[in-house]
C-alpha cells in the first residue's frame, strides 16, 4: 500500500488543528488517520504534579520523537500501532493507549515536527501554518483556560517563559523546511482548497 504522509507544523494556536480537521474531512474516503506529536510527550511518573507543571513542554526533548518515527515506519509497513495518550490536565502520559491501523494517508501535526530531520524526511508534503503571534496567544489562552482548566496567569507565565522563547528558537526556524506556507491555517479557505487538490494529485 502506498502511504502519503502529510506534516502540519506551526506555532501554538496557529490554526493547525483546524487545518487538520479540513484535511481529514477532504480525505475521509481515502482512509486517513492523524498522529499528533502531542501524543508523544514523555512520561514523568517520577515527578510530582507541581514538578511536572514547571517542565518545558515546548522544547524538542519534551517529546519521544523516536517513538513517533518508529510508529510511522510500522504504519508504512502495514503494521498497526498503539500510540500513547497524554493528559494536559495531569501533565503526564496515561496508562492506556490507542490502536491505530495502517492507512493510505497519515497526517502528522505538531509545533516541532519539522525540527527533527528523520521525522520530516519521512513526509511527502510539509505544511507550515503561519499566524500572527498576538492571535496565537489569544487562542492559546482561550484553549488552556476553557479546555484544560488552567488559570490565565499560569498560561501567560508559561507563554513568556517557555512558549515564546522556544517558538523563536525552534518552531519559527523550522518554517524553512516547509513545502507550503499557509497563513491562518484552516481558516484560509483558498489555500486549503489548493492544498487538498495537490494532495489528491499526489495520491493518484
């Protein structure tokens, strides 16, 4: 089975999830799965909750990217995988896993998926979602406060101390590896339509 791997990267709150949703809807009939880099945050069972809240989750070393690479290799070889489950409330990996079967189209998304050479070299199409920093911060505050039970102060503190510096050091420079740069991500209907047609031609 020929497998097409699409990478969707970009800063926090850039619109990656919306773009991934649009792509999933477009290729539903073509057997599509999504693997999020966030699934692969490392486990920290040796740390207390308070200690886990202080970790830098925006650095490449926060992820078990090697496991993600191995899982993609397995899927390309028509072997099912068990991807980890991560809790943003507990700041830790859970004990359960999710079974994922091989598919013709695999979408991988995350802020740092272009930073790792082995991972990005596996991708047939690399898309970077480019969105204004103020808008990304506003979206992150809404998401973390409403969906993840954080306080606004904690979200802002984390953004200033780790998210923004890591974006400037790792995420933004990785944009140079993208095949396509889409402002506003899934909210850019014209660019999304063009991307979908490009992927369809690649699959055919």
